[in-house]
């Protein structure tokens, strides 16, 4: 499940976002509005899609499934010169990430995230950092398929 840690440079992203919560999940609505229009983004750096969550700083300290956060559907781009109508830019800050492989993507995410936040982080040399979390939906991602795979990128910093 755990793959590696990696420091990434800042990334330029274009896509759409929605306010959602775990209790009132609007992820399907977001992706339904984004996917038919993703080809309008002309300066993609890859075919990977990013599903990104931007949480408030205290989100995990005072976890409540009703608390809203921003959920983004994005692609990485070379520049912000051509932004399709009703899409937005997002700059992912540089930083260190712990990367995990999640298989069977849509049916068991709670087990994977429970392992990451409840077992791996507390027993590692890292703690959560206050930056966006994201999943890379690459060539092995197949929505609602048991053979699907995605990478989960969790922002971390060395524990002090």
C-alpha cells in the first residue's frame, strides 16, 4: 500500500471545484460536470486526472463528516494561458508527499484512508502538513472497476 515519499515542485492545474463534505458527498456531480469538458484544456502535461481536496487547517483535528471542504477535478498544465470558460486555475504548492497505492478504487477507500491516517502516519517519522491532498487517476484507474488502481498523495512533513 505505501509506495514512497516524494518532494514535488509547485504544479499548475486547471479544472473545476465544488464545496462538499463526507456526509453530503458531491464528488459524482463534480466529475460529471468536468469530464465532458476536459478536452477543452489544451496544454495538458499528461493524461492523468487529479482529484484534489483542500481542507481547512483544523479539518483533521476536529473531524466532523458534515464539515465542508473544496473538492477539485483537475489536470496538470504547462501554463495558465488558455483557461476554458467556467474552469479555474489552482496552484498546488511544492512539498513532501507520502504516496500510497489504492486498488479496487471505489469500493474500499475507507480501509485505505483508515490505514493511512490511523496506522501509517502515527507510526512514521511524518505528520500531516497543511497542503492539499490528492489522488492521481492514471492509466490504471477504471471508475467502479475492481481492477482499478490510483495513487493517494498525502502532504507530510518530518515530525519535530
